[in-house]
C-alpha cells in the first residue's frame, strides 16, 4: 500500500531530522513526531486520493443506472491500479464488479471477483454464497454467508439467508438456531420474528420482506410484480444496482 509506505517515510524523516538536530528531548520526541506525522500524512494522502477517485465512482453509477453494465465493469477495472494507493479500495472494486457480473449473468467473471470482495461488502458476500449454493457447493456457500455475518453482525439478512440454506437441506433446528442468533442481535426485527414463528410451525421461510435484495441472489424466482418493477427479462436474476462506496 503506497499511501502507508509514503506516510511512514515522511514520519520517519521528520523524526530522524528532529533527533539529528539534537533538539528538545531528542530521540523521545523523534519517536513521537514519527508517529504523529505518519498518521497525519496517511489521513491527508487518503483524503486526496478519495477526492480523485470519487468522480470515477459517480461516472460508474451513472453507467449502471443507464444499463451500461459492460462499460461500468470496464471503468471499475480501470480503477484497480489506484487500489495500491487507497486502503480497502481493492475489495470495494471487486465487490462492485462481482455484483454487476452476477446480476448480468456472467458467472465466470463473478466467480473471479466476488471471493475477493471486502469483508464488509455484505451484498457481494451473499451473492458469492448464492452462486456457490446454486452450483451445489453448499459448504462453501455457508462459509461465505458466515463471513458476511461475522463482519457485519448487526445486519439481519445474512442470518436469514443462512437459515434458508439450512432449511433447504432439511436442517430445521440449525435454521431456527441461526434466527435465534439474529433475534439476539436485533430483538425488534419483524422479519426475524415472523420467520422464527413460521419455522416453529413447520412453514417455509418468507424472504419477501427483503425484496430485491433477496431475489437478486437468484435463489428464488421473484413474483411477477417484482420483475415488472425492475424491468427484468430473460434470466432469473436482475440487474442490481450496487451501492456506491466511498
């Protein structure tokens, strides 16, 4: 990461110069100066890079809204070299490319990028899990959902996706336990309460509350009204608009 290395170099130079000049509390102050200057340099360089990158993401967002998926993916790939300068940027780019590829039916490209998405990119982690599940790789699917849960413990949907996968394989007790864990995280969540009750009464999970966030995973066919709202055609999935990340 170039930003970190440059920040450390600036901080080390400042500390070394202070120590060599034999000013007040030489080496102790030199160490303090190294830490403070390094942190300040990192913040400033990161902000400058963020300002440079922001217009590119705005342009990508417009391409996505205009249905220009191929152009959006290419623009994101062109941004990849900048990830050497901005911390967490690489994972964000992989997440966006993977989501676009998965939604547009390019599973090969999705498989290349989704596993590399940042830990906190919940949508990408769930899409990766869904892709693995649809391919029959259920253990890998559950691992991907588990990563999403551990990285974003307060987000409820991953718990429900995990429970849905367990129920599909006949593990009712496991599904109930997963939703109980979700209820502990957010005891007032209506989706969790409803699905817990449904499982205990021997009914299927109701994932409709999660809307296109759920149906975009392509694990269930969306009702006609959802397909009409999203203008979907052809494939079981839909062209999902990823959130812009800073």
